[in-house]
C-alpha cells in the first residue's frame, strides 16, 4: 500500500477583511484537497512532545516516525542533510538566517526573512561572509532565500 502524508504546516493562517473574514485556505477553491479529504483517511495527531517548541522541524520528525526526544538536535543538521553537506561526529551545524535590522540606536529585527531575499542575492552575501569569516573550522553554506547553514568543524 502507498501512502501520502499531507502536512499542512502553516496553512491555517488568519482571517482577512479583504476575504470577507475568511482565511486564505477557507477562501481558496480546493477541489483536489476536498477529494483527498473525502476519499482518504483523516486524523489529528500531536506531533510536538512536551518540552519542545512547536515547529515544523520537530513535527516532521514525529510524522516520519522519529522520536524527537531521541533524534532532534536542531534545524542545523536537517539543513545540512538537505544541502548534502556531510557532518562529522564532532561537527556542529547551525541554521542561520539573513535578517533585516532597523539600524536605529536600539537595533531591532524588522524582518526575519531579509525581505524575502532571493536565493541568488543571498548566495552572494553568504559567500562574501564565508570569505571574510570562514576558516578551516568555520564554514558558511548558501541555502535558499534567507535560510542558510553554518558549520563548526570539530565544535
């Protein structure tokens, strides 16, 4: 038997006035999703163990049958695996984001996505960061849009 797992991470959204108080999902025409719901098996599960912050990284491990309490070590190793970056037993991987700061005297983060920077733009930035800060032990890897990887070899 074959299975499809449809994980609607972030689909709920918020009601919008311009959609007559409906969420984008409520407003959308979804005949294929409706068919899957009608003919498939539906259920709800709690994918976040006690003590974990609710996030797609933890939830996806749970859905795929991995106990986050045993296997979760952060987003970094997941990003590394996705990017094909091999990690040694002593390496530490960090997911790093490009962000937008306001530049005022008390700097705050204005946008955690750097204005949804393109992958092409961010690759230049991350490669420049790696040229300036990268060493044999510290390497930065460009990813997609604002999401990137920092690996501390032997960390």
